[in-house]
């Protein structure tokens, strides 16, 4: 059973009270500075100030992470501001090594075996003569030295060509290969956003579950989310059996929803 330590607090103040080198895994998604309408936070900061603020909380995260810990940082962009995720990662390069870049695909259209186009997933359509609909976000896997081991087959998928199992020695006879750095995780269909997803910018619980499994469930004793929101990362920790989870959220309504969801899944 997961032990939860959730606080109605600013993450910078909250993280200062945690002892260094005690966190195995951080899965989080900070405000993107794209003008999203949060209830207690202004998502329209000047660019330099926003990047400086991110460096401040990331400095605390680095202090808290164990030497083989992982930070999975979910970041999105807007068509008119496409460089922001990359600028942020570059701003943090004095703190972390970018070990993996994962593409979270929210929606995709591919042909089936008969050549018919099949569309799956959800995205917010863009009405523009210049920009394409934005159907993906980034998950940056950041570590202290770029040498943190991961459980590549925890998210493994079967081989399409079964002859590869015998042909390639690294399979060791198993029908599972590394999924790679593209994750198709659609949002669940909802009828009423204000009731079913009362937060303007969330990632699916399954995304956080993937991060936990990739880091290695058995290696996660304590997990942290500095920007808890409505608690999707906490729900993922609960599903995966993480022993301890710490979260900070400045909006008490979001925090109350996170606690409600955790209790309902217990």
C-alpha cells in the first residue's frame, strides 16, 4: 500500500524541507508558460523569468534525487512557441544529463493492413492557416550522469516477426523487445471536463505508470511530483505499488481532487 504525503504548498518551499538524496523518481509536468488558465497560477511569465524559475525548482529536484534517480519531465509546446521545451532542457543542462527523449503521441492516423486510414486518440484542433494540429508532447528523461539503468522490457512489446526471437541473441528466447521512445497514450474519452478532468493541463495516469515501470518499479521506494495537479502521478504510484509518494500543489481544489481520486482507487 502506498503512503501519501501531499501538501498544499509551493514546491520550492516544500522541497527545501526534504532531506537530500532521498528520492528515487520524479515524474512531473510543470506549467508550460503558454497561457493556460490555471486558477491559482499565472501561466504568462516573461521567458527569462520562467526559465530561471524552472532552474530553481530543478535545482531542488537534483538535490533530492539519489545518484541513480530519474526525473521524467513532461513538456509541451504551442505552434507559435515551439522551442520552449528545448530551451528549458538546455537551461537545465548544468544540473542534469538528458538520457532519453520520449515522444508522447496523443493522436495518430495510420493505415491498416487493407490500406484504410484509421485515426485514434484525441487532440485539441487548431484553426490556423499556418500551423498543423499538435498531437504530441515530450517526456525528457533526465538523470544526474546519464548512466541510470532502466528496465527497457518493462514496457516491452512482442516481435512482429517471430523469427527474430531465434535469430537475435539478445532476445534470449523471449518474445519481447524494447518499445522505443514513442509512446501512444490517448486521453480517455470524457463527457464533462469540469467533472471528469477538472484541470486544464494533465497527463494520463498511464503516462506516469510508464515512467515508473521504465525506471524500474522495484527501485522506486519514494516518488515525488512537485506539481501534483489533480494527482495523476499519485494514482500511477498507487497502481504500481510505490511505497512512498510525496506531492506539492498550490491549488487546494486540485489537491482535494487528488486526494479524492486516491481514496476512490484504494
